[in-house]
C-alpha cells in the first residue's frame, strides 16, 4: 500500500478548499493501491484554512498564528496510518508545510521556495518511508 496526499487524489482539502488532482495518483487510489490522507485535516485544521509556512521550528499561518501543534498532531496521525496499512512509500504534495519533500516555502508568505521538508514528510522519512512527490511520477 502507498500513502498519498489526499489533495493529489482529487480530494478538496487544500488550504483554499481546492485540490491538486494528479491523474497518476488518482489512478493508483482507484485501483486500491494507495490510501489518501491529509495531515493538516488529521491535525484538526479546517478546510478552507489560512495558509501556513514553516519558520524555523514553528509553523505560522499568514495571520501570524502558531499552528505547529496541529501540524505535529497531523504528522503523527499520518505516521500511525502509514504503519496501520504497512505503507513503505508515500507520494506527497511538493512545497507543502506538511508534505513538502525537498522543497518548501521559505516562511515569508511570498511564494519563495527553499530546500527543506514539511513536518509530515520529515517524520515519515525518519521512520524509513520512501518519499516521492508528484514531480517524481
């Protein structure tokens, strides 16, 4: 089983209430090879929600509110689901403060990309999960 970012599977769970539908991801979900999750929703954040970015060791939304605890909870729940379904790989949404792998926004809320990992991607990686992004498909 493969874990995938729910937004890539066509689920409208992005911060703005939209999705990032990816045909390849949607196909593996339809065939029963993947399970979609949204760490931010699992952490208790609503959809739509104020966009957030990583700033040092915190996740701060565009209003200046610290939403780190929700992101931590969502990352832990995602890891629990990964273990429950014995997932060895994950396809995650690039640039996300949860799922970004290799690239994330810089925390300035100006759309600037830097090297880095989202909280969920980092936790999964630290637990031996092979991480891919939609760009790798």
